C-alpha cells in the first residue's frame, strides 16, 4: 500500500462550447481544411496533449481555441488544468475563474479551483469551493475527501470528522484517511469514531514502512514523542528513502529540542525530496535555534524559492535581520508576512517590534495593538499546534 492520498492533479474536461462569433471566424479556415481554424480539432488536440502530459502543446492548442472562441468555458477550464499540472497556480486560478464565470453550474471547475488553493495550503479559500461541490454532488468521493482534509488542516475537528465519516466504506483501507479521521475525531471528542478509526489503522498494520509512518504521525500529533520516534525509526529502517519519514523524524527531534539530530534528519529528507519547501523551513528554524544565522537565512531563502507563501520563513528572516540590527531588511520581511497572513498575531508583533527599533512609534503601536486584538479574539480557541503533514498533500498523477 502506498502513502499517496487520492488527490487529483486537476480534472480534465472532455467537452467544449463554441460561441457564434467563434464559429463565424472559424468558417473560412475550415473551408480551406486548415486545422488551425477548426476549434473542435484544436480542442481535441489539446485534450490529447494534456492527457499525455505534453503541457506546452496543450497550452498552445487551448489558447488557439480561445482565439477563435473567447467564450469557450471548457477551453479555459482545461487551460487551468494545464497550469495546475505545471504548478503555475496564479495562472491556473485566472483561467479557472473565467471558466467558472462562463459556466457557474459546472462543479468540476469549482473542484479544480478548490484544489488549486489546496495545493498552495490555502485551506480557508479552498473550503467554500469544495463545500459548493459537495452540496451539488453529496455522494462524490473526491470533493468530500478534500473538504474533510481542508477542515482538518483548518483545525475544524467536528466538521472534518463529520465530513469524512460517510466515506468509511470506500476509504477505510486508506492510511491517510484513517490518520486524519482518527485525529479529527479525537480532538472533536468523538470517542467511538476515534477508537474505530484507530483500531482500523492498527488492523491494517502488516509491518510496512507506510503503516509505521502514519502510526508515528498519529502519536506525534498527540505529543507522544517516544512512541512516534519508535514508529518513524521502524519506517526508516525498513525503507531509508521513504518520502517524508526523515522529515517527521526531524519534527520529533525538534520537539525534543535535539537540534543536531533534527538538522540531520531534515537534510536527509531534503536529499530525497529536494523540492519540498517545508524541509528548508524547518531547517531554518533549527539553525535559528542553534544560533547559526547564516545557515538559517540560507534555508529560509531556499524554502521561499520553492514556496513564496511560507509565512514562517518570512518571520524567520525578519527575526534574523532584527537580531543582526538590519531593521530595514527585517521590516521588508515582516511586512511581507503581514500581507500574506494578516490574521496571525505573531506577524503583527514582529513588525511592531521592528518599527519600534526604527523609531516609527505610531505605526508600531498600531501593529502591536493588532497583535493584541487578534490574540484576544483567539483566547477562547484551543490551539492544537497541528503538525505539518506534507505527506497528505501529494498528487496522484
């Protein structure tokens, strides 16, 4: 059993629409037998290229359709899928949002919009899209699965468990599903469901590295570090190149304040998964705690190269520059963090502290007041410190 969760890489659309203006423009080229003037043939060429993973050719053909028929929602939708497959998320959203305006009743377009946000860890933006698809298609597996995971990452435990439980008959042999369901049910106080999911997780155990990975993850989220370490080590011994196992070993050592061991594990996972931004972000945190500012800065920069939306990396850089008394650079990073996630109190606090050092007292007071206001608003919310879970974010290409 693999560890890949059933997350689509983008739903491909087989149909197309052709507006009157597009048909009129296409007619002369069609009479001459020119494929370039035949939007239906261009669309089919693009669809086949996309199914073969030929993204450049698919983009060219779908854009050719849109030159002939700017109202073709299916061409915009598939162009969005092209950009999703290439991880060009901003372009994907632009195309998919046009498709949605042209065909708002098509749930597949909204599913892909939600998935685009999901792949960027923007769960609160993904949730309304997935919710609308689940309302339209309450028995569909994929949107409900993704919605449940979004609720989980947003720490909405009751909604996560209630959304995922109906998938039991279809997904109870899926390790990521059981891991998320058991954790969500535990935190929501749903003991029967927690016990059932945990027992099923144990029942599926056959000594595989994948099982030990998710069993360890379960213990790690409950702050059971020694139990987590046992499972992660068993997974690593069975398969030293298993994706994410060294990342999670790094997290355990970081929680236990064993910084050198944490550093070594994150470096091992980065060697296996060189494009995973979270490895470098966690390395930045480890180096910061070891007071190795040069290595921390390098790691945070590498994390942002792979994912510019990582707020913790921005804050990490701001704290490094603040410690070095490079307040102009610290302010730039803190401001970028505030812009990326204004609902986090710590980003306002760091920016306020930097502004104080720069003598901009009125601006600093506003930022510190914002930090206090947001913190007060969250005072009655239980903060779980949910562990990063990149192993749940994979595509099934």
